[in-house]
């Protein structure tokens, strides 16, 4: 093989649909670049843009006040009334969280458009974060600066003649929006602004674009400007969400200052502003992106194919390489102020499925599953920012619904409100008590990986423990504590109702939260561990499967997209083939019986992650194959929720790298598992830069004839190395590279 994996993708035609637009982002601003050479459109998004709801001044976005009713509901459930929790609401209708929406599009409409596009090419470079389109001597380059928080577009070419405007008219934009345009000429070129105010609300957002024009003539042409005979146009764009009025003058001054910025060590003549801004961005973006790489020895000819052609070869090794690279790129690009939404950081439509929210009971943790191992602390930091910003609301949920101290996370959020208000009889999401532990688990993994304990994580874990101390007071017939009411997202027993007892996820989460809080808070350790020990064990049902509800008499409903009951397998290490082989076999049987319901991507890849932990390579390959064969990916290599590219959604794109990593490498603070789930597409290759939870960077090289792992620990550790040949101890010394050869038997 010559060369290596491709760190980008390309097409020979512009994007006909916004879903196929190439993506850029810095975790705050996003850009969807369609690449039309005649109508050069870039759709601008921002993580904070959510549409106000008609919610009676926010009163309906508060958690229901149900704590006084809780003892009665618990009594009824414990006495056998399996429908008791259906009444545990305040009667409100289902209310979605506030919908995520795009801001506007920048438009550069060229006046000399040519029909011939035989020399056209658009591409996105994952290592730089640039989306580039070239045609007929013109080049348009776009990136979103991680250093300066600005969308940068640079158009060059001979005799550029175009009209520049900011256009809010995107699919399903409400007709009732109040829109105002501004355009003034400046010494550099032009300043454009677009103010959009939501009807019946003080909420508004303003887009500001500074255009620096080289050569030619610039003149006002409302609602924008006309540029004639220029050599280049450099656009700097930001979005401001606000109430009242935005200070466009100050913001434009900040953007104009960026046009004259320079790197401290740059000798004269000064570098062009675009190159300077890009260099500052690359110091952050490229550094993060290049920490980890996957090379599967793919066919060099297939690596040269555009993305759309490669997607038609669904089992191509080159496709898997590129989807791994694209997944890390998109995950990094959508993580910053917040972690990725259901749509990442992007949408081109105001009618975004499921409000474009953060769905916390499955999707967010699946999307961020690779953050620790794939060396993307930026993603974990974004998740931590979301959690820290919402903890006061999580406390409200605990008090209002359960009358308890501590915190309870919601199942959905718009990124701001952490209140539990999105629920209904069929989906009683306000009963879900496992959420805080589920969301904090990646932060605990991060602490283990880097060998330090974030005091914010420690404080949050203490509050989770507070909740369980107050909530876990009821017992079942066996004298063990009962989690009541209990909810397994988003399923119900075949012979029961939605609110039940002792959901497996709730048991696993409570045990994990209490034991983890004990590790972070030794002064409370004895009390918390004693409480955890009073929880009941998991139940194995008549089919030999781990039961979704560990309450006698509750029957499993197998055909469901969620695998909440296998929380103890993934992401927790409560059930493993190494420590609990009996329960692991029951979990494997539960996975075997699980249907795919509506073929959602997150269900298939959750299945794959769990199967990898159970060392079931055949089942990993089947679940991954359903996604690769199901036409889930757009030309942008962003994914869909359903097969045949139905409903734009980031679950598959962001989760796929985690599946491949888990099939090759798994770690805990005292264990390393190499090549646990062999897949045909992973016949040979190299995976470099992986971080382990015992504090080492790992490079793995493998072929059908053997493998080699190179470990570079930053702290001393004694671990158990597991391969298919068995287990053996391995001592690691800080700063000393350790080369571990593995025989072919490990495959």
C-alpha cells in the first residue's frame, strides 16, 4: 500500500440539498457549505439558537410538583398496581423542548455564472476544518475558527463580480419573523447585518458580516452590496443571540480588528489575514484532530473515490476509514460551548426533527462515546459545560418530582433548561432517575484517563449520592431496596405500564453512582457503599436473558431500539466476561433477543458497542453492517436517523468511531483488552494515539499473523492484559515505553 488514509472527502458537483453540504464548526458556530459556484451559499448556525415556545411565560417549562403524591404511587406499585405511575403527572400535555434552528445563509451570487462545471470540485479537509470549492479559476474557502470564534470565508478569482447578502429565508422559516437588514460601506469593503426577532418574544439574534474586498468597486445594493471586478473577498461572520438590541457597531469593530491581526513571530511582509486566522485555528483544531488515526490498509484506488461513490461500496474498507475520520472531525467540530445535538451543530431547516435537542437518555452519550479513548477532551469539556450549566435545574427536578435532595437529570434539553418538562403518559421521562449517573460517567472516564479528579465532577457525584440517599427508602418483599417508580428508556414491560419497578438501568446506575461517589468522597464511603449493597441483584428471566426489570413477574418487551437494560455492560463495567461471566452470558442472550424496532441508527450502534464489550465480534459486525448497508450517510458523511437518509441526525456519524475503537481496544483502570471483537473489515491495520483509562497512550498494529501494542504510560500501573489467548499481568512504569507482541491467536 502507498500513502495512507484520506483525511477528508470530496465531490464533483455542488450540494443539491443542505443535508449534503460540507460541514465546518468550532463547537459554537457552525457552517454548512453547499459549494454552488454561481450562488455560493453558506448556512450559518449557532449552538444557542433555539426558538421560543408559546409556554405561558416559561411556567410550563418547570418540572411537575409531584413530591406529595410520591408515597401513594410507591405504595400502589409495591402492592401490585402496575398502572399506578400513569397518574403520576400534573396533567399537562406533552411539550417539546425549544427547537434548534439555523440563523441565515451568506450568499455570494456571481453575475458571470457559467453552465460548464466540468472542472468543478468541492472538498472538506478534516485536518484543517476547511470546506473548499474550486471552479473556473475561482476558489472559495470556508472554516470556523476555534481560536477566534468566527466564520471565515475567502473567495478569490479573476474579476469577481457578485452580489453579497445575508438571507434568512431557509426552509420552514416562520413568515412571522421580524427581519431587518443593514448594509454600510467601510474602508475595507462593507458591513452587513441581519436582525431577526421572534414573534411575541424579546428573543432575537443578529448576524454580522464584515467583508474585506481587494480590488474592484463595492457599492450598496440593498439588502446587501454589489462587488465588481475584485480579486478577492474575505468575509468574517458571527451570530449574536440576545434580548433587546445587539451592538452591531462594537461587534463589527471586533471583526475588523481580526482583519489586521498577525502572528507575533511573522516577519514582514505581513501574511494575508486569511492565512493568519487559519494558522491560529489550526493550532487548536489540527492538534486535536491528529491525536488519533485509523489505517486499515484500504485499497489506494478506493481511497481516491469521492464520498458518494465510496458510500455505494458499503463494505469497503476505505469507506470505514473515511467514516472513522469524518466521525472524529464532525464530533470535534460540533463540541465546544455545548456537546453535539441530535443534528450535531448543523441544520438547514427550521423544522428540525425532535427539536434538534439534546436527547440525554441514549443519543448524547452514544455520540460522545469515543471522547476519552479517542483523545478528544474537548468533547468531554463540552459535556461538562452542559452539565454544570444545568445543575441548578437538576436540583429543582429532584425536589419537585421526588421531594429529595441532590440532582435528577432530564431526558431532553434545549441546551439551556435542565428542567424535566418533556414527558407524557406513554413516555414518563420525568421518572427516569438514572440520567445523572449516565451523563457523569464520561467525566469519570476522563478523570481516570488523565489521572486527576475534577472537583466539579466530584461535587456533582456528591449530589447524585444525596439523591439516592433520600430516594432509596422503600423495600420489596425480599427486604432489598426497591427503585420505585422506575423507568427504562423508552420501553415498558410486555405485561405492565411505563412506570414500573427496578429497571435494570436504574439498578446499575444507582450502584455505580454510589460506589463512584464513595471513591471521590472517602468521608462518605462506608455509608454510600452500604446503601449500594442493599440494592437487589439483576434478574435473569425464563429465556436466560438479563431482564429489563428485576422485579418478579414483569415480562420483557424485546423489539425495541433502546438497550437501556444493558447499561451495566456498556458503558459501565459492572457486567463483563472477565468478572461476571454468568451475567455476561445473560446479557449476551438479552442482546440476541433484542429486535431493532424501527431501524434507528442509534439502536444499531448501541447494540454494537454492547456486543463489543461482550467480545461478540459477529454481532458487532452485523449491527455495524446494518448501518453501512442501510444508506444512512449523506454525501457530507453526516448521517441520518433512519435508513435511506431519512431524518438528518448525527448519531451514526459520531458513534461509529467508538464502535471501531471498542472492537480493537478496551480499557479500565486495571485492565486492557486487545482485539476483543474481530471484524472482517478490521483484518489488518494501525490504530494510533488511543488513550487508556490507566493513563497510557496506545498504538496498536495488527495483521492476520499477529499484533503489536506499544504503550507509553504517563503513570505507573499494574494491569491485566486480556487477549483471546487469556490473561496475564502487565507492569507499566511512568515514562517507559512498553512494546507488547501478540501472537496470531489473539485474532
